[in-house]
C-alpha cells in the first residue's frame, strides 16, 4: 500500500515511521530542503512556513513531548531550546532511516479523489518540483496530511490600523529582538507566543505594552520542588480526581495555586473565565517584567491613530514604533479537494477524532496535527499516525458514519460549554482523554487493571506518575519492549542533566519515596471522599 505523507515536520516524520511499522510504503513530500517544520529555525521569513523564535524554549518537558518509542537523550535539558528539538528530530530520522523516503523541495498542488475512488480509495496527487518547476501526477492508495496548524496568519480587523505609520508585523515573522532596541512596542495577544515576544522585547525596548481584552492565567514551567509542571500535573490520578470532585471546587483549588505564585488581579491579568475554560499560558518571566515596569498590560485596542493607540478603557499610548500582531493562526488545506473537508472560521468540517473525514466512501485519508492539544503535541501526532495507518489497512475499525457524526457533534457541544469562544478552541483536546480515545480505537490503551497483578510497581508508576508517552507502548499493536524501562527511568532522565557538580551530601532521591507518597495521597483522598459523600 503506497501512502503519500505531506510535510516532513514533527507529524510528517512520525507518519513515515508509522507507515514503515505497518509495512506500508511511504513517500513524503516536503516543500523546503530539510526536515523539522517549525522547529527548524531560519532567519528568513517565508509566507506559509511557520518557524520558532531564535530564543524559543519548549513549553513541555522532554519526557512528556518525546515519541513513545524513542526517549530524548539523557543529557538533554528538562526544557529544551529549539535547537535540541531539531537535533532530536534528526536523531529520530537517522535511527529509523526516514530521510530516504522524503522528496525535498516538492510542493503539493492538489489532492483529488481518483475517478474510481468508491472502489479503490485511491488519490491523485499533483506536485511540483521546486528546483525544476516540473509538474507531475502520482497515484496513492492513502494520504496523511501533515502540514500542521501554524502556517496561515490569523489577523483580526483593527480600526485605523491601515493609517498607522509605525511598523506592523505578525508574530509569524518575528525571529529575534535585534532592531527593537529603544523602541516603544505594542504586542496584541497574550497567548504563549505573544507573551514570549513581549517578555523578550521588554529587555531591550524602551517600553513594551501587551494588549488583552480577556486576560489570562499564567503557569510557570517549574512547579514545586523544581519539578516540571506537566510531569506533576498530567497524571491519571489527577484526571480521576477531576472527574470525582465538583468542577467548581477543582477550579477554586487550581486558581488558588496559580495565584499563590503571583496575584493575577494585582497584576491586571486575571480573566473572567475559569482556569479550564481557556488554555493558560506557560511563562516564567511575565510577573518579573510587569513588576519592573518594562512590560505593561493594556486593554483591548479600540482604534489606531497615526502614531498611537486608543484602548477600550479610554487610555491612550502615543509614539508607538512597532505593533506585533500575536493573534495566532488559522489552518487551511488549499490543496485538498473541498468535497473531502473544508475549513470555515478555523473549524474543520466533520473530522472524526479530528483526523478522519467520515463522509469518505473509503477511509484512506488522515489529517494529522489538527487538534489543539492541552499538553504535549508530538506524542498525540504520533498516535494519530499509528491509528491512521492501521485504519487504512482495516486492522483498526472505526464506527459507522452515524456514530462518527454523533461523536463529532458531542465534541463540538462539549467544547462550546467548556471553553470560551475563540477561534483556536474549535479543535481543543485534553491530552490524556484524547490519547485514551485514540488508543482504545487502536487497541494499545494501557491495561493498568491487569498490570496491577502482573507488575504492581509499573502500574502504580503509570497511575500516580506522569502520563508519559511510553505508556502507550506497553500493550497491543506497536508494543515496545523498552517501554517499561523508559517509564521506570523517566525521572532519572529528567533530573540527570541538573547534576552538574557533586554536593557531598547524603541525598534522598526524590523518587525513592514517590510511590509510597502517591499511595498515601490516594488513600487519604479516598477517605476524604468517603467522609464527604458517603
């Protein structure tokens, strides 16, 4: 079975590997001259090609964001500079010999159903060799679209912006702070990218303002005892507690914890929405920059003047030199036949599990990387590919059309009720819940019930410890013999890079008492719940 993989970024690379795991024949088309997608840094700005900032550090820790059968090297830091991510992707490509399946500098012009699609499920792909401009057509048995979500700029309409005489750029085009020294800068949008840009520029600009109408919750990368926040929060036990306790109580507890670091109301950041109604931002420096005055929070923009801005609260800032539109992205698939799926207002028409167009007569196309994950992206993209390749072959069976549509509708209704209405919340998923949905379909969901009897230490680690991607290689299709060892040593790789000098102390390693403390915690919770509700 010949499979076309469109894009050689994170999702494209794992798509190739998943095809090989299932004995499929992948052919990957990448329009640039190298792998990595947005993680491949370049000073050059290219329309439609996302790229990290030069200073970008990952928002997820290395153990949570790695591919499930390829741990990050032990000497890589807990949170990685983007250059480490690119190195990791190169190691992944080398380990599994992926490059030979990639045709670089090849642009996809169209992906269309073959005339006999109902019988064959085949696709006609028109592509262009960017070096020679030669155009040709190829026929494939299946297609994995791996172009990502962060290529098309989303730019809302701002009154008066066309008359503003200063410089205006989108965050897509921002790379580094060179050239912004001594400037007065307004950043519009307080997502992860906007906040990182604002923090970076506040170190060199004369003044930076960040405009937000909604406000935001700010979470640091490092939690109590210096542990990575995602490894302490993204756990199966935490998911269970959230389902048992009232949502209002969970939100109050979370807000109290977040405000313990810095009071969001005092810093003019506190939003009206709850912690779980909108993705919080991960940023370590915002309170420091606000406290120093180099960064100031402003209300929504009402209108621009020739050289300044009037905000919704009637305040005015004059002599603005630069406006950075950190307003996010909208995803598009311009090469894809609109009869397959279409994007309207950042909403993809009818995708089952945010992957499969259910109205296809033959399920031979998967869209990878479309979901907005609250958590790590890379293992989710990998799991989407693992499921897709098995669906193509009929090894994993999806529900009937009506059941898929019911699932799609229920997800959209749940998103509407849970999240504030924003263009990026049309495809938002929680990491563990979504991964469990995909792995249930794929037959590789970890069976912790049976694991309790066969390997209780491993079962407890999986349940009370971080839900690292290796858990999805313990059972079923794609089982990896190294999964258990990877799980039991995940904290060694996390904290190992910090051990840069001998302390000469009799240290008690954190993980020595980890399982015991976790067990005590859950027993205490159970007794509390029994006292409260029974």
